[in-house]
C-alpha cells in the first residue's frame, strides 16, 4: 500500500498548484450542511501510560454534559482500553463492519453515561487490505456516524503510521503528556515526526499536561514544548490545559468507571470540564464529517469517495 504521508503531501501540493479537481455538483450537495458535521478529535500520546484513554473517555462525558452527542472510537489496535475503562465487552467491532457482517449502527454501543462507543479491535488493521470498492463501502458506512456532534478517536500510543494518519486527518489532534522527562521526550518525538511528515498541513495540534501538581508546573512543561516546536519545527502547538495529579483517577480506574462519574467534583474532573469548555468555545473550522476524515486518512480528497 502506498505510503499515507506521501499521499497527503501530494494532495496538498496539488491544491497549492490548483490541480485538484473542482467539486462536482453531487459533492457540493453533500457538503452544503458541512457545518453540522461532527467535530473529529484525535487523542494520542508519545508513550503509553500517560492517561490517553482516560482523557478520551472523560472528555466524551464532559462534552455530553454540555448537550453534545458523542461517540468514542477505540482505534488502539493492541489494547481495548476504552472497553476496560467502561467495564464493557462489545460483542462486535469494526472488523465485522469491514466483513459486511454488521452495519456500523449494529456495532455502536450505547453506554449508561450518555455516550456511545465503537470498538476498533482488529478492524483498523484490516483497513489497509481492502480493495477500492470495499473501501468506498466501508467509508460510506462509517459516514453514517455523522449525526454525532463529536467523535473522539482514542489512538494507539506512539508513532505508528495509523496514529500519524489519524492525527493528520482529524479536525483537532490532542497530544497528552505528563511532567515526567520520558513522557515529555516522547511527546516531543511525536510532534517532531508530525512536523517532518506533514509539514504542509495545518494540524491543529493541542497539548494537555496530565498528572500535574499544579497550574505552574503544567504551564512550564507546555511552554517548553510549544517554544521548542515553534522554534525548531516551525509547528504551532496550542496549550489546551492540564489535569491535576488526583487520587480519584486511579480509584475510578480500579472501579472501571470514568472519574467524572465517580467524583464529578474532584480536581481532575473540573480540569477536564474546563478543557472541554475551552474547546467548545474555540469552534473548529468547516468539517466534512467522519467519512471525509477517512478519505483523507486513505489519501484522497475529502470531497470524493
């Protein structure tokens, strides 16, 4: 399969040169209401164990509490952490959609917390092997999720090609780190690779510092990463906020419940609520929906299938 990053660079080059075909009439019709399409938020990290899935799930709850319809997609190929955190074992996942055994609606699982989840499991690893027709069918199927307001994609940790492609294709890419030196180094590493692979794209990168002892420590970490990214990588990274190192979080993990449910007034819960309110105030630009994100993921124009 052709390298995804190369495809994305070629698309951006063609756009600059004015060689990308204009939208067809049918494509224009499908994007008339693009403002109503869901906001796609990718949550990723340079290393595991920094709270990526916890942030994904609790952000989803915070968005739901301000009236948004939210879907969390578990795109971690190795570990189904979203399921574990919510004490759920979905019977079906994206693999069954790819094999046309189930529709996306049939694998969408409603939770007791007002959010829905889509289990990825082995599904994403099968995408690269799809033929063109099956790929188009799959994208159309996933585009039926576009009635959601927010789709949060919990990626694998690290810098695999799938992770980078999700970051490049999403409306917002949230990178989570902690004040630990190894976490900071790994987070900067993924930002550096993003800058190398997708230097012509407006990535919309946002940074969250988790397990901080206070606002000053978190801001110090964020300022270092933002300044280095701007100075040496010419890449803009926005500081989205921080989450306190809060004992309520591990207690909630043990109970397999979101910490915003176990203790909605704890410091970590309040921090996540502030992060989500900040994101909601800073409205994203025009979005073409989840299917369009997948088309970008595969290296095609958002306006073609």
